[in-house]
């Protein structure tokens, strides 16, 4: 669920189009990297290289798999709705800077979802 200011009945409206849920991304570094937006690819590259270095030193692949699991979720979001994902990143940046962003009332979102 999207974070919202305390006491607010609004959530961000990143994208009103329906994501393509049929899109699937393999959980491999190459497949994940291929679908990431340019603005996130560098973060993936840095984190993946770091966990590979750590795995070599510690002889433990657990952090590598955890990294791929985290970034696979991002890759799926991106692949299913690239513009919606990009808009979500922009909205998150604005919120992190302390800006108020327009949103959709929580009651409307719940109604759209049949909740």
C-alpha cells in the first residue's frame, strides 16, 4: 500500500492504466537488468557488483539471491507498466523532497479495487 501523510485520505495516482500482468521477467541478472529503467540500472549494477564481491569474500551466495529477489520485483513492476513505474519514481522523489503531490482519495481507490 502506498504511504500517505498521516490523516490524509489520499494516495498517489502513479498510473491509472492497467499493468500488463502477463509480462514475466526471468530472475536472472541479465533479464532483470534488461528491463530496468535507465534511472535505476546504475543502482542495480552497483548493488549487484557489491554483493558479488561480498559473496566471494564470505563464500555465501545468500546476499546475491536476496539482491536478485529485490530487483526482480522492481523489474516486474517496470516490465508490466514502464510509464507507471517511472511516474511512481518521480512521485517518490517529490515526496522525499517534502512536496505535496496530488492523489486520489483512498475511498476512491478502495472502490475501484472493490474493497
